[in-house]
C-alpha cells in the first residue's frame, strides 16, 4: 500500500498565510453576523453494534449446484431466473443472498456447493431467523458465530410466501439474542443499521435510513417491504436491520441493482409482518393463515366512477369462492371492500395482509360498497386451503356470432371453450376478435376473453352482450363508464372504459 504525504515544511508554509488572511478579513466580513448554530452531532452506532453483534450470525449452506443462487463463476453476473418472480423490476431486482464459497471450505462432493447468507438469534435456546431462499435447497446448514465457531443447524420451518425461515442450533449455554422492534413506528428518514455477511466477509455493519415504506416489489402476495439505503450486498440476505434502540425492525431480502451490487436501494421484510410468522414457525413448524375467499383487484378511476364510489380506493371483488367465508357472509361479485376490522383498505395488498394475519375462527367486520351504498358484513375467517376449489360446471348455449364496439363475439360452445381454455363453470360470451381501433382494445380486452357481465348485468348470448354495449353508447347526457367483467383462462377481472355519449 502506498501512502501519500505532503512535505511538512511546505504544508506549514501554506497554512500560515491562509490563517493570517482569515484573521485579517474576519472582522470586516463577519462583524455583524449572528453566531453560527452549533453543529448537530450524528449518533455513534458503536454502543448498538457492541450489544447486537454477538447475536448476528453467518449462515453457510451446502446445497445442490443446480439450486438457485448467485454463482461467482458465472460471468453474466445474473442470478438464477427461478429466484425472481415476474416483476416490473425484472431487470434490476435481485435477491442477493448466495454466492459460491471460497477458501477454507475444503473440497466439496461433486454436484454440491456452498452458499452464504446471514441471520440473527431471537431466543437464547438457539433459534435463528433467516430468509427462506437461503435454506430452501439446503442439504446441510451451519451457523457461524463472530468468533468463527461453527454449529450445525436444523430447519424448523419455512414460509416461501414471506421468504422467512427459522432454524435452530444446540448449545449448552444460553446464547446472545436480539429482540423485535415495531416496524410500524419506523418513519421515513429514521436511522437503520444493517448487519450481515456480505460476500462472505463476516460481520459487517452499514448505516442508512428508512427510504420508504410499504413497497410492493411483486415478490409475493404479502409484499409490504421497508426500503432502506444502507449498503447491503450478496450475503446480507436474512440479516437484520436495527433501529437506534438495537431492536430488529427489518430483515434484508432483496436489492434493486443494475449490476448486482448495492446502489442504495434495498428491501427488508418489516418486523410487524415477520414476527407473527416466526412465532408460528417456532410453535407449529408451518404458517396457518386466515382466508376470506375472494378474488380482488384494484379500483381504477373509471371503475370508481361506474360504481358511484366517492373516491378511488378499496379492493374490488372480482369473484367469490363457493362455500368460502366470503360466500357464507353474503359477499357478491362487484362489491368493493372499503375497510377490514376498522382498518381502511387503501392499497389492494392491504386486504390480503390483514386477512392472513387474522386468527382462524375469528370473525371480522368488513365494510363494503354495493350498489351505491355502504354496508357491513361479518365473516368468520377460515384457514387458507392448499388448493382453492373450482366453480361449478355449466355450459353456455349456442348462438350466432355477433360484432359490437370492434369486438367479435361468439357463444361458448364446448369446442370454443376447449380451444380458449375456458373453465367449464364460466358463463358469458367469448371474444373471438378485437379490432385494432376498438376502444376496448385500449383497456386490454383480447381474443379468448369471456365477457361475463356488462355494467354488472350478466350476459348470456352474443346478442345480449351487443345490445348492452349499444345501449351504453346510446345513452345521452353526461359521460358514462362501461364496466366489463371478463374471465381470462379462469381468472375474473374487471375493466372499465369512459364512454362519451353516442361514441364508442
């Protein structure tokens, strides 16, 4: 290493005139200036680090080489595609846990490799929290402490939907541990301290702030990430984020990066979501979630206008599962869920998170918007089933093809149903073609879609659908909205379009 130094005599010679000039000018320039405000002293993280570092561990996983993870021998710098679900961030979103082990690992059997991650102890009995994707393909798991002592661990439980896992090590003496904090109390701009094992280097600390809350990166059904700007990299995954009280408020799980390295945009699972999941894994080895039984979608301005909602928001019920808690409570297709047990549903994902966290068997009071008025329904929450049931079978009746608003419509004959992969229980009319200049093409209606209802009125034949579309176009007065319920390969979805009077 080369260290550059200034020659001492020259440095002193330069400093002396500068000081003399400053003394000469200061009375003239600042005679009437108010005294400078005292500098704000930034906090030192050293006391927190000393307290929490013994409970933060490195995790070494032996897994099959074909499993997901980042391979340092791969010149592309890309993670395995199976690590990343479809997302608007596809090009840049990376889980950053695993890397090929280097040095000190010994010779591995053929077809094996070492992957590295982070974790933290939450119980003196040896329970360690990490990410599911750190251990999901593990043949063996080893926890490495700050003193480099190594302890074999077993996986107690995993939850892929939140990317959390709980493992356990055995030790004769109680182990150092950290406690959960309240991520709901963390505000944008609050200090946060990320601790982990980047690139296998061992315990590393990086400070930052909470940059944003409630991020949805399309990693799972319960996305509600904290965004932080602390420097986190591959190997940090599963590591904790601490507040200034030394409490865990987040668990690092992904980064947004054009090159695989940290650019200051990281995502952490909030403790408010992680804590109940970990408690269930510790008690039962699995997670049981509440289930309502509705298929939902966002409320667009056009949909809100069509339904007469005072403002945009809530969760639109596109389908109700037969014999589900929602069906038993009287939910209907087209309802908009406004609040759940007193908590407003502002964003679409607010509802699945709230329902999932409701204890099975507990009743919830749910406010809905139906036909221009609010109503409250009571649903007794059930356990989420492994596979949700299909709707009942019923065929459509034959009729002649019809054209309207740039759509070609046909009845759902058995042959067309098979070719378009339409489930047998779906009723409506089939879209066989969409003109490029059709206003419905602009909102995503495509060949193969089934129009189930128009402005919340069921359609049975192509002629019926064409008449309803024509009646909307012919309406006089203020601008109208067209609300279609379509079914695309078994999934219901509402789409809406503003339609000017007499135009299509």
